[in-house]
């Protein structure tokens, strides 16, 4: 830590509120415990839950201000704790850490538990890796762990053009499933088709139930619900008996239980093994990462304003360093 600066730039809030509360601060560089790593951040992901947190939602303890937002990103290891052996200074990493007392990834440096960071897929840039730690874990664990999707099964990815859905669609195809993508808008439908969906429909305008019944006349095997609402409710009528629906906690309204169908709520679980599994899956499928916009750290407010407008295909990021591989 001796060769590191004492302070850093960070986009932080001093109170809860709208995007305008995000301000550029000068804060101390976080210290690290023996089991932590310090990451020099290249790219931070911007998620819808960041907006919720900025507005006052937090699942556990109340944070202290100024509070640096950002649950995930990518960069280069700047320092390691005394007990860390798996990572070394200079390693490229991506990381997901939902709850940090020292602040998140909207900063030049972030401290995270070493087992919440891993080397990213080799073919992805740090910009791309920084966009997928949280969303990639959510997508892959939904497909593999919650739904246990098998080759030849039929699935609807509901919300397929968003940050999680655009990845889940690709992981479902990697597992050999037949995928009906319910996306947002004509551009979302076009994106889902480019990413490999067997069929793609506009969830805002099309009758997803009709499309699902045509896609799987004997009933769907699975639904990954990444957005709630009447369209999802109708879509679930196409599930066969014994079928299952999974959704990440936070999707509202949550799918209701249905007789003869399993409804599974889950959270993305961070960890070294989990990130390594994500890396292997991303490399196997040659993952395409959709980034519609990248903002500098000082424009974090603009990133949140864009997020609040909705209809984001893929995931927005903050860029803290010049472009690099």
C-alpha cells in the first residue's frame, strides 16, 4: 500500500435522493484486511439496483455517508492482504461485492474480499468484464442452479434484452436449450435474435402467451423471469405441469405460486468458484457483452439519469481508465 495515493476520486452520495445527489468526491483510498484485495478500477457496472440504493433502499444496515455506490466492476489488483495467495498485484480481475462498508466500485479504488474477485474471460476487455460480474452471475446461476436447464428443454427468457437477460439467453443456448426471448421494443427483439434466440418477440406489444404456446405446444419447461407484470403472468400459463419459473429477488411483482409448477426465487451468489464458473461459461459461449453507453466517473449522475429513462439494452458502465485490453 506504500506506493499508492492517499486519496482517490469517487462518485458518492451525501444523502438519499434522485440522480442529482451523485457528486464527485475526494476520499481516502480504502485500506484492506488480510483476506481482501484492493482493485484499481477500470470499469464499474451501473445497475438498476444502484438507483434503488441511491434512493434509499438497502437490505441490511444503513450506510454511512459519503457513500460510494457500485456493486461490481473490473480492474487491476493494486494490493493484496497478507493471507491472499490466489491473486497478485497486477492481475486483471472482475469482482462482485454487494455489501462493502468502505464503499463500492464508483471509485478509482475499491477493497473487496479476495474470494469475490477472479480473473475475467481472456477474450473480454476490462470494459466488457466490468459490465458482467453481477449480471453474469445472476444469469448463469438462474439458468444452471435455479432452473437446472437441460439440453433440448424449452425456455422463455422474459426480459431478454436487459443486462441479465442478454447474458442468460446466451447461457441457455450454451446448455442446448430452445430459447424464446421476450425482449423490449424492436431493437430489443433484433438484439435477442443476434444473440441466438430461436424466436424473439416484443414483450410490450406481442402476446407472449400465444407465442409461447406456438413455440412449445406441449408446454414450456422453464421461464426465467427478469421483469414482472401482466405479460409475465400470462406467459406462465404456458408452463407445463412440472415446469419451473425462476426469478432474482427484486423482480416486482414476483411470480405467484402455481399448482404443479415450481417457483424459485434466488440471489446471485458471489465467490471465487462462482466467478471462475462464469469465466468458463463466458469463454465457452464466446459471450457477447452489450454495452449501450459508457460514462466517465464525473458523469455518474448522467448514467443514472439514462438508467431512469428505461429501455436500456444490455448494461451501462462507468469508465475510469483509458480503453485497454
